[in-house]
C-alpha cells in the first residue's frame, strides 16, 4: 500500500495531520459534515464550533511537542445546520532535526453517544427528583400526623412543599357550600389573603368545577397576588374519593423557568391535603353527631355542660355575671298518652325550635333530658335573664301545633350568679331546677327566679312580656 493510500485510509478513520504550513484541517469525519475549510478562503473550523465550546476547541492546539495527548469534546455545526458532537484527540510530535512539530489527531462523531448520555442524565435527574419528592412526602406525612389540628397540619405540609416548589406564598381553601374558607397558608405571615372567598371572586372555582389544575404565567394583576412581586399562579383541586373538598394555590416567581412543570408535585401535595380535609370533615361530623340531640338538633347535655363550664371560666376572669334558664314542658306525659309518641316528638322539636329562635345570639341551649331544656346566658344580669325567660314563655304559649290542636306551655326556672362565684355549672342547674318546680307548684306556665325568700311567679300578664 502506497503512502497516499495509507493516508487516505487513516483519514477515513478520522485521522488528520497538521503542521505550520498545512493549508487544510481535514478528516473524513469533517468531510461527512461538509466541513473542509482552508486557511486561504478566510474561514476556519473554529468559526463553526458552538460559542460555548470554542475555548475547549482552542485548547486542543495549545500543546507543545512531547506533551501528553490532548482530548476534547465540542459541538460543531454541519453543512445541514445541525449541531454534532465531535471528540478530537491530538498528539504533538517534533519533526526530525528541527524545532517545528506536527499535530496528529483523530476526529470521532460521538453525537449518538452524547444523546444517549443526555437521555440517561435526564432520566437520572427525573429519578432523583421523584426520590426527593417521595422523601419530602414522607417527612410531610410524619409532620402531619404529629400536628394537633388541621391548620397546623396544612402548614406543615406546605412547609415541605416549599422544598420542591419555589413559591412565594401558598394557601389551602376548604369548600363550604358557595364559599371558600381559608384553612391555612405558608408562610403564616401572608399579607392579603382573605379568610372567605365568595363564588364569584376567584378562579379557584374554575379549578374545582373542572377538577383540573390551572396555571397562569402572569398573575401579577390579581387582587390577591403578593404585593410588588411579578408572579405566576398555580392551583390544583383537592379531591378525595371523587368529592371536591377545596383547592390548593401557589404564587410562584415569574422568572422560575420550570413554571407549569410544578403542576405534578403540586397535585401530589394536593392529594395529601385532600385526605387531611376529608379526615377533618369526618371528625367534625362525628363531633357534631356526638354533640347534637338527634331529635331536636340542640346540643346534648354532655356537650352543653362542657361548653358552659368553659364559658364560666372565661367570664369569671372578667368579673361578669351569668344566668341559666331551665324549662320543662307542662303536662307533656299527657301529650304522649293521648296523641302518641310521634306527636310528642313533634312537640319537642317545635319547642326546641321556638326556644332557639327566642334566645340571644350568644346564648346556647340544650335538650337536658326528656321534656326539659336548659339555656345558658353568658354575661346576662338577673333582669336580662328574666326578660329572656318571659319572652320564651310567651313565645311558646302562642306557638301553634296544628297536629296537636292544643296550646303547649312550659314552666321556667331562672338562676343567676357572678361567674367567679360559680364553682360548677351543676350548682347553677340545681338552683334553676328548684325554681322551675316552684313554677310548677304555682300553676305552671310561669317564670320563677331562684334564691328568692318568697319567690314570685312571673305571670302571663307581667309587664316584661313583649
């Protein structure tokens, strides 16, 4: 094989040889890319190298004779306009008998390998992101399980979400009929988030109605956007077992390059919060059922005593008075005997409804047992308590029970005290109970105030009657 034939074969392998007089930088690899540039036409191979890789490309030709092999990978644009990855190796060798030297190198097209490496790198990065997300979720679940209430749970989960989503502010709203109620936000010092959102003021309703995430690239003009910050907005619905329980929203810096790519992690955290909202809803329902009399819808005796005891402690610190009204339906047994228990239940429901409507907004009432009802009046003086009791008596006396065909009345006992002097709600109930039995003795359908030397029955014609 002649020298020229051997050189041609080597060039097909990507070989090139350069000296100071060489007019071309040529290899078969470059020829395939349409890149054969000579010094005489004013172009060089470097002109087609990617700007970010030119320093790397130049470093190949800085070697002195006898140095180790130089290697570099860089992108170069072919005649088709596509970028290709080239791997070049160069060795500098001195010419015989002189100071000049040759550069001997080999070009390789490694585009496919680099592409495979890039794909593998992306897969590894994606796997790493999922691992980090899973670890964040694990920590969030631990924090959620240790949180004492729903607001603390939500704050803990959002705190972990901030590790994966670079948001400025985030909040969780619970769906309550036609309103959205703010459950919690992160950070806790958010400035302008309203506690309640009506159905017409937020695109969160669009998110919930469509059961789909929504991303808005520029949400800076929103009235609820963080002030003086250019931001994007991302919201996801909170869905558990097909029911839309609320929405989770994020305000994200507008210069965040990933933007809507945060949707998937947001949905993952949203699923966790949906479970918490459902659990809280069921917990509240259980508490409501346990605290509510199934027949009248009023508080049970146990829940009433617990709430009243707390109120006594609160009003004791203020030095204010409190009052209690105990009412017992007159001749209730005869209603059951003559009309049956179903009609008797109607009477109980009617009396409960009438008494609840006749009380002040701050008062609480329970079905104490059988046909007895107890109302607790925080901050009420003796005169206020008597006025309320008489209003309840008159209201009941005038109330119509169509399926009974008779008027229904009740006897009322009223007891008052300074909150700091009331050791136990039971003592106040006993006083009101004794007064109620005195009202029975005095002919029923009247009001008696406890702890009076000669307690009088407040008769129907009392001037306190409305």
